[in-house]
C-alpha cells in the first residue's frame, strides 16, 4: 500500500462507486464512454462471505484488465483500506495526486480516491467529492464558481470557487427524517404510505414561516395537526419531510449558501432532487439537477488527472 501512482497505462478504465449499501461498477472505453455498468448490493456493511475481495471479483468479472479506481466508503475507516482526508481548498489535481494504492490478491492495484475535509467547521465528506468533480467536468473550458447541493441522508452544501472546492457544510436532514419517522412519537404511519404533496408543501411553508426559531420549534406540530384531525396519520411523514427539507433550505438562505438570484446545481437521485426542487419553489430558489451518472464522470476525470489512462483517451465523457 502506497500513495505513489503506478506508471502502467492500459486502454480503458474500471471505476467503482462503493458506498455503505451499494457497489456500482463501470467499464469505460478508451474515450471515457461507459460501455457497461453493474449494480450490486455489496455495500461495505453487507459484504458476501468472501468479503471485499469477493465483492470486487463479482463486480469486475469477465471485464478486460484495466486500471481500477474507486471512491466512496470503501476508503473509510470501516472500508477496505482507509484513505486520508484532503483539506480544502482542493481540486481535481490534489485529489488525483493523493490516491491511496491497495495491492489486490490477483496482482492488480486499486486506486482509492480520498475524501475531503473542511478544517474550519470541521466537516468531512467521502464519495461526494467524486460527484463534485463529475459536475465540474461539465465546465472544463471555463473555471466554474457557485454552490452545489448534494441532498441525501447527509446533505452537502458545497462552495466552488473557480473549480476549486473551498468549503462545505453537512445537513443531517435525511437521517433526522429516518429517526423521527421511525423512532419517535411523530412516527407510526405505515411504511408504504404514499407521498402526500399537499402535506409536504404544508410542511415546507411551516418551515419557511418559522423565522429565527427554526423547524425545531415546530416539530411537534406534526403530532398536534394529526391529533386535531388536520393531518391524517398517513400524511404525517410527508408533512415531516417537507418541514425538514424546508428548514434545510431556510438555513441555507440564512447562511448565505443560496439565494434567489443564482441557481444552485443539485446532484442526487431524481426522486429526491425533485422533492427538493418542489420545496425550493416556496423559497423562490432555483435548483438544477445534474445527470444521475455524474460519479462515473468524476472517476474518469480523477483517473485522467492521475495519469492512469493514456493522454489520448482523457476526454471527459458527456452525459
């Protein structure tokens, strides 16, 4: 295991987006096009009996030999090999030259992308940095500045200055929703309860109107409205979702991370991004979703910057 870059360039690339619950593998052509992709349920918390090695072999079975690069929780303390965090400000060059190398049993080398750390907050991310680079790959002609939002279990609000990550903040919106809806007095609705858009929008507006006190001061309204008959029990999860996402947006505006004048680029699953976009309209914000395959582009860009692929093959693929 070392941080030196191997100087063995071969055609193509294999990329792994290896998170807590899923493993996604990409086989690239010479020009960066994803020729084949696979999705396995082998996240770092649910590995097969053969562990990381078996999961890797299944993910890449029958694919031609090529350099392999991976991002995500596979490089965490509980992953296959812990990689260090790189302090902000950071760009693709810093990440590319900080790859951690892991020698595999079959003789190949796995190149692991480091996470990022904002020492001022402090805050950390792992996996999202590659999504960010995928977004920036769409702006290679001119350095890009702006705000990126990566909604999820732990939403990330990221500041970009001339294509450099200068800082970020984590909002635990998704995790709070899970805890409150399943393990608090506010829960109790059926797990398959359908999304109620009217209740969701009601929650967003309540968060917007909560003022300086914030949503924590009105969380209990989810139960009070249900007891009063203003919300059905099935609608409570949607109201709670709107309340928490709305409060995230309210806080982002208060912190100066977002305003109505400039659109915010958003990276994440289509369904979740749509929910954030619906909530953003209540605040007069504009959120624009990036392509869903953006992590694959980020992996290719890091590999190209690290010299893992031939110079003639380093065109970043378009979505």
